[in-house]
C-alpha cells in the first residue's frame, strides 16, 4: 500500500510537533524516520497509525484520505518500543488477539493455523503457551511483531522497535527484521534515533528535525550528500571550519591554498568535513597547519585531535592505522591537514547546530531489557 | 573440628546483602503473636468454656444466625458494589482531568478518617424518613434507615476508599500503550476494556474487594446508628457480641466472635485463592 502524506501540521500545547510534513512512501518500502528527540518522528508515525490526529493535512493510503479515521479502522500493525504485550495472555493468545476481536472472526482452527504460521515466521515455535513475562526482550518484541502481522496490516509501523534492547540483540534483530521485510514485503516505517540503525536497515531514510523533514534519501545520499547542516551533523560527527567562496574557489580562513568548489554562490561559508574525510599531507601540499593535542587508538582507527595554527580551531581526524603519515604521532607534533571531501553551507549566525541525544545512552536499567 | 565445618559453611552461604533475617523474623513472629494471635487465642479459649454443645447452641440460635447472615451478607454486597463503582471512580480519577479533582480525591479518604459513629449518625440523618435524602425515597416505598438496606449502605460507605486506593495506582501504571495496541489490532472500546484493561487491574480489584469486605464485616460504629438494631432483621453480629457482654455472657459473646472469626478466615482464604489464580493467569510467580 503506497502512502502519501500531505501538509501535516500538528501542535501540542503551542509546541509545533509537525510543521508541514510531506512524504511519499512506495508500496513495499522500508522507511526509517530518523531524528533527535522532539523532532516529531514519533508523532509522525503515530499520526500515520491514527493514534494521533493532525490539525491539518491529509494522509492517503492507496489514494484514500484516512487522516480522520481512528486507528481501529486503518488496518495498521503497530509495534511499540516497550512491546505493549497483554501480560495476562499467552504468546498464542496475544498473536490471536487481532483475529479474535474481528466481527467476522475466523474459525478457531483457522486462527490456530495462522498463529502457528506467525510463530514460525518470527522463529518462536513452541513458545506459544508462555506468558510474556517468561520471555526475553528480543522474544517479546518478536511476539509484538507477530501480533501486528496477524491482522495482515496495510502498513507496518514500528516505534523505536529495538530501543529497549541490548546492543547485541538489537543488531541481530535488525538483520532479522530486514530479512523478514524482504520475505513478507510489507510497507514498513520505523522510528529511530540511531543513525547507524537507520542507515543499515532502511531503503530510504527520512531525517527529521523540529517537526520538519530535513532530507529524504537512500542511506548513501543522506550520508554523503547531506542537504542541510543539521543532517550533516546528525549523521556522524563533523568538523565545522570557517571559509569563503569566491569565483568557484574555496579558501579556508587563514590559509592561502584554494580548493575547487561546485558552489555557485559567493560569500562566507561554513565548511563541513567529517573526521574521516580529513587526511594528513606532506608539508608542501595544500592544507592547513595544525598541532596535535591528543592521539587515541581505537581498533583499526587512529583518532587525532589537533588545533589549527591559524585560528586555534579544534579539529578531529579519524585515520586508518595503516596510514604512514598518521602513525606514531605524538601530542605536540606539527601536521598539515587537508580535506578529501566537504560540504559547504552559508555561514550561520550562530555556528554549530545543536543536536540533542534522543535517549540517554546509559538509560536506567529498568528500561533496558537484557536478553537471556 | 570436622563437625563444625558444615555449619560454618552454611552460615556463610546464608549471608545476604540485607542482614538480620534471624532478628527480623523473630521479631515478626513475636509481634504477630502479641498483637494478633494471643488475643484471638484468648477468644477461642473463652468460648471453649461452653463446650462443643454449648458453643453450637449459641451460634445456631436463630437470632445469632440472622445477625451473622446480615453482617457477612451486607459486607459482601457492599464490597461488591465498591468493587464495581470504586473501580469506576478510580478510572475517572486516573484518566480525566476536571475541576475539583484534588478535592474529590481527598474526599475519598474521608471514610477512613471520620469517626465511625459520626459517619453512622450522618448517614442516619440523611436517610431516615424525614432526612434530606430519605424524604424522597420514603414515598417510593424505599426505606433505608433502620433496615438491612441501611446496613449495606454503611458497609458501602466505609469500604469505598479501599477499592479506590488499591485500584488507582495500578490503573495509573497500566500502560496507555496496551489500549493503543488493542485498538490498532481492531478491538473496539468495549473489547479493549473487557479483554485488556480489566484483566490487568483484576488483582487490584480483588485486593480492594477483600479489604472492603473485611472492614465491613467487622464494622460496628457506623452501622449501629443506621441499622435500627431490630433482632432478626437489622441486628449485626458485632452488636450481638456487645449485647452479650453487657449481659455478662462472656462465653456466649466469645462464641459469636469465634463464629465470625471462622467465617471471615474462610472467606478471606477463598478470596486469596482467587487472587492467586488471577495472578497465575498473568504468568507471574506466586
């Protein structure tokens, strides 16, 4: 079922949660809504589900506007971050719930057959008599998924589906969900604040900020050609350096060397460079002089912090441990640094776009399920 | 030396983060004995002076039977009413915001705090034939004061906070997501309430029901004013005990007390079993 979202506005107590959102989703796509907390990604998902209603705008399921229909009539499968399983029902009863409450309830035998199929699909055969409290977090989330799939939804919506799980379980489930999606072909939209999760799992990523969509694209597009400073900053770390563009030539402030620029515009710019897009070059090559302040070795990566000689600006580099110019650097060494690729944006009045961590990395223990 | 080793090891193994199992357990048993068991044992001891036949004669006396029936029957009906409407009240308090919510929330606890005699007199004044409420009920042929209906009313009054206060926190904690999940799966409002919400809060309702019942079964102060205390009609068992005491029939009084105790214990165990059953349905350990 393809979905069109047209001009959705939603205000919560003077706070614009969604501010003019337009989005087209093709049938069978796996879409990630990515953004920091308060970016409106969950509100958008809940609006698509019918758990929230937009103040303005239309949501079309296969061309039909369903913006004012309640969730019950939309035929969406919704999976919650904390599973929301019915604790007084067994796994089988949970999965059967959506079929059991139908007006045209299928026969007992048909329901049992469907439940067994789904249990097999989510690889939980044999656990049908268990209660949710007797399952691990990963298992519970799979039950929740099976329950949502039981009603053969038009679209599958997942709200931070792996948010409450361990890193290891999360990774396994992620891969498993991708396989499941490829096998079943449900149009799927999931919300996440984890850029790695979004990039790894989704066909297309929708990056959101302050109730607006910043960029929609496949993972390569959003990572390599970020449309806005926010996307650049949110998808990975970034160095922001001041510079100027003149006659299609870019000059870093305090440097005489110039780089080609595709930008037509002229004026002061912020140059966005990812740490791994910086390299150390010979002292004669074009570049910026800097002094190493800190060297960290993390596996195959060497992280170097340095201050620029000209402006005193602090920069971060991530280099391969095989890089001969990067090896055995010590704090205090003088290096010359040059960007491989970069993004240019008109200089912002206040420089750094602030990104908030969505969920505290060390969330309280009770919110994190430990898989057995 | 060798004999000492196992006990030493056992002591080590039993060590936990929280110390003092022996001390706290000992105190608990002593305390329970002092406060609960010894006085109750005294009641049994006193009634045993009658002998089995004497005891049986006292408790099967029609007047005693009628009083026991009224006490437990009214308490059960009152607790049932509270289980239904107390749950509703808790629901409203948890789910809705309205003007004066804090005030009404405090009012719920009044039956806890009010001296029972005051409550009884107030109820009597309201529901007697010329009271504020009673004057409208009287023409309809409904007599509340000085009838078993009044006893039920008083039982309901004093039991309400138990249900509300046990259900409220559980409802507050019940995830809204459960309802959203049910709705997304196509359940209508009624199906959501009956199949998802009620089972979630059922253990709490049962607990509240038990507390309200236990309190009402033993209630004295608020009932005697509104009951009218007519033997065989509106006389409750606790009052009968007082009457027997005033007649210096201590053994008879304790016999009625023992009957009440036994019945209460039986009913509480029954409800307890219900609770275990409902909790087991949640897949929780009991």
